[in-house]
C-alpha cells in the first residue's frame, strides 16, 4: 500500500526536485515490497550478503526522510503552511530518532563486515524503553498526514 501510495503521489507536483526525490522514494518502496515478498517465500531464497542488507537499510532510512521532505514541499506549493510545518517536525524527528542512531549502527556494521571485524552492541533492558521512543516519529507522520488532509479539505476549491 505504501509503494502504491508513493507512486500516486509522485506526479502531484511539477517540480523537478520533487520528482527526483519521489522517484528515489518509489524505487526504495518497491524494493521493500520485493524484500517483504522474498522474506515470506515458502522456499529457500538465496541469502543476501549483510553489507547489501545494511546499505539497503541506510537507503530505506534516507527514503523515509526524503518522503517527509517531499510532502513538505507539496504542502508549501499548495499553501498548506500548517501541514508543511508539521512535515518539517516529522522530518526532524525521523532524522534525530531514526537516521542518526540507526544510520550509525548500519554504517558501523558495514565497516565491520568490509574489514572482517566483529561489531556487537547491547543496550540491555534500556533497549526496551527505546521502543517507545521509536514510535514517536511514526505517530507524528500520521499526524502530519492528517493535518495535510484536513487543511486541504478546508481550503476553498479554485
């Protein structure tokens, strides 16, 4: 559903930087669909090397942030300024809570795998508390989407 929605949103704004960003988001979203299908396949699928998986995870994180930026641009072009402000906050939340820590972990994993070293990190019970923190950007994404919809509905038709 996400890949289909992103595909439909990609043609909403005739701005080249928006189109470029949404093309990247589309590619990653459809690759996630293929990855999800492969993960649920009944027969054995070939193992994807860890480095490729980590790089794909980094690309997925970048696609999430790119999507948030593209939605802010879309809101700004439609004069939905409250929704644009909300998307800016959502982008910052994803950057701070997801991209920085998870991006560094994936980067460290890629470096460890390419240099043939081990990388272990254990948060212990603190890791369970972080699960609640990781929900915050997702909730705000839904809030931004709702604000965008509500503000668009409240805008008089041209």
